[in-house]
């Protein structure tokens, strides 16, 4: 009788313990618990995924929290990434300066300084240059994205939305860009001749003159892709994004509207003065018709998605104001 009673008590105790363990397991908030239907499970810091690059497949965080980059600050900021380190000239980009300061982003040098990068404790590094690639890869997963990997703002934003796990923010940015571009085109309707041509030029302090396509900065994506303005015929027929021009051939590449930036780091102004005094320059239709725009280098050199979006309004404003000015002169 005593043996039967002991066996019954032991069985009961095991049953109670089993129920207790099951209850505890069911109420746990740990990562092993199944989310309720419709719940969105946020990735943990430890979760990684494979990302394909020219250096091979790299394991990166699903949602990187601290990113160091060299020349991709604007691309990463466009999708809301936390950029903790970036190369120095990013702080001269008027479209990014306030954003970088607000985030407390720090300079990491060019080439990227290893000690400074280590100090910032990134969980992802994204570089355009592979100078220190192997050493950087020992600090954190490093993605080498060569210049020219993407050729338009849409593919660029989607790429960096993918890298950062922020595809929804990428879609939001693209929608805002499309809206801004459509508004700009609407403002120019009836102001600019639909057949007019627009050229992007740059003069260096060494008197070298260049013309640019739609994906080499200088406002190209804003002018040609967003506002859908026409390239000069010679540029449109070329596969090159940059062409160096002599003064003799400049008239073959001129446009009804000419945007000129000047690379003159010492601010001497000698090259621009010489260009303006040239008879070839003075005889260009755009010069005679007051349709030449001398644009700030740092503002229009930039080609990140945030800069491109900001350049749309600036270009539209200058065109509308100049046409009004020209009409007022006729009156």
C-alpha cells in the first residue's frame, strides 16, 4: 500500500513540474518564441545575411547599426542609415553638412584611417575605394562597391536600401524624388522651349575644359534624368560621360543653355577670366542670349541621391529667374 502511494505522489509531482515548465516556456519573450500572426519580428543585432560583391559573398548584419564609409555618405543617409564615419570632403557637401553634424558623424580620412575606424566600432563598412580593404575587413564586414556600380538614382537608392535593410525607406525616397522631379518639369513648362538643349561644362584651374553626361555629377541626373531636358546633340550621341574639349571644338558642343562649374581650389579665377575673354566663348549663342550659368563647384559636383534631389529646385529656380530677367530686358 505504501509503495502504491509513493508511486502515485511521484507521478503527480512529475506531472506538475511538466505543466510548470511548459507554462514558463510558453510565456517566454526570448528569440525562440513564435511571433503571433501578423507580428513583424525585428532582426537581432547578431543576425547576418550574405551579400554578393566583386570581392565575393560577404556576411553583413541584416540591420547594420553603425556604418563607416568613404564616399557613400549621401547614399547611406538617403535611406536613413546611421553613418558614424565618412571621408572629409563629405562635410563640404552643402546637401549633407547639417545631416552629418546632426548625427555626430566623424571624419575617417582618405584613405580610410584604420585606427579611427576601429574607434568608431562599426558593424559595417562600405567603401568605394579598396585601398585598405583587407585591413578594414578585420574590423567589420566590409563591402567594396566600385564607382559606377549603379548609373542612376533609382538603382543607387535601391542598392543602399538593400545593403542597410531599409528597402521601405528606399521606396519612400524614390517616391519623393519622383514627386520633386514632376513638380520641377511642371514649373518649366511654357518657360523653356521643349527643343532647347542644355550642356554641363567644367573648367579647371589648368585651363582644361570638359563637358559631362547624365551620370558624372555637375547636376547631370537632375538636368537630364529628373527634368528630362535635352543634351547637346554631340553629347547625346557619345557613349562617354566626360569629354575634354579644346576651344576650337567647343562650338560643336555648345548648347542653348550652358551650366559651367569651375574647379579652382585656390580661388585664383585666372582660368575663368581667360575663358570669358576668348572670342570663341563670346560668340556662343548661349553667351549672347544671357543663358550661361556659373555654378558653385561644391554644390554641383555632388551626385549622391540627396544632392541630386536638392539640385532640382536650384536648377529650376535659376532657369525661371533668368528667363524672366531676359523678358524684362526686352520690355
